[in-house]
């Protein structure tokens, strides 16, 4: 059971930044079929993106063990809906549905 929780936490620690990054990455709308294609493509100005390493608290491009522990703690606190320092199965399922859109299947014995 501990291994399953650890695996879900690790997945969430990796998945959360990826989901956040994917949601904030701008996408260009598809060109209409009736518009003429310009001779040279016009590139939009670069837009700033969120940091792909949100746990990198000091912004040095590296996540230290302390920064990772702080990120894991923040993730745990996000999952602990009633703030009792314990994450129940229901809280974990709710968290998984919020982040992944569906709960993960339980591990096979």
C-alpha cells in the first residue's frame, strides 16, 4: 500500500508541472481554408512561459532535495482536503480526478 501511495505521489509530482505547463502553453488557432497563405510565415513574438520546474524555488534551474521536499509537502497539503495531516482514499481519488481527469486504477496484487 505504501508503495502504491509513493508511486502515485511521484506520478503527481511529475504530472502536475506537466499538466500546468500544457495548460499554459499557447497554441495557434488553425488557419481557415479560405485565407491565402503568406509567402513568408509571420512568427508571433515569443511569449513568456511558466517555469517548467515550479519546485525550483531559487530559480537556478536545478531542484534540490530541500526544494523537492517542499514541493512534495505542498502537493500533500493540496491533496489533504480536510487538513488533518492524512490523505484518505477519497481525497486521493478526488485529487487524481482534478489533475488527471480520472482516478488511477488500483495496483494489481
